[in-house]
C-alpha cells in the first residue's frame, strides 16, 4: 500500500475544483527522480526547482574542477544528491504546486494512484454536499 497526498487547485470561492486538475503525489522514493534528476523536475512542472537543481549541479561541478577534487569523490557526491532527490522529489513537487496555489488537503492510501483516486473521490463525494450546504448557511 502506498500513501498519496491530495492537492487541490485554486478555485473561485465556493466552487468545486475540476476533478482532472486534482493532483495525487505518491509519498516515498521516486526512481524517475533518482535517475532523471532535473529532467524529471521539468516533466513535473517544477520549473524553479529544476533550475535550482541544475544550478546546484553546475556550481558543484565548477567548484570541484577548480579545487581538483577526485572523480571518485564527485561520483559519490552525485550519487548522494540523486538519492536525496529520489527521497524528497515529491515534496519538492508539492512545494512547486503550493507556489501555484494548490492546497494539500488530504492523504489517501492505495495500491496505486488509480486506487487512491477512487478512495479520495468516494470520500469526497460524500463530504462535498455537506460542505456546500455549510458554506451557504454561513
């Protein structure tokens, strides 16, 4: 079973978000982030994070070249950074979503993203009418 965080897009006051705009992020290690690094961040539309990651790798490479740090040490550092991005990549994407106005609203559990979506929308469908009537009374 995997854990997914649910991020709702910004909407007008009292309007429900379009279901296709809701983002589910899997909590845990991301192999694509580990192997693809900044390209994965670009694919996930985390533009600032991708630019910062690329700049970080460039600066580290330049400093290592100037200080004549061994290739072995640089390989280990590159591996450590890749592991870190694999571990924290989804949180970085969540930060990028928050910058665009998305709000982390729920946590769901499922074997895969499809099952997590079904669990969320089943629960959301039951909560939505009550929330809407509460908003009208206020």
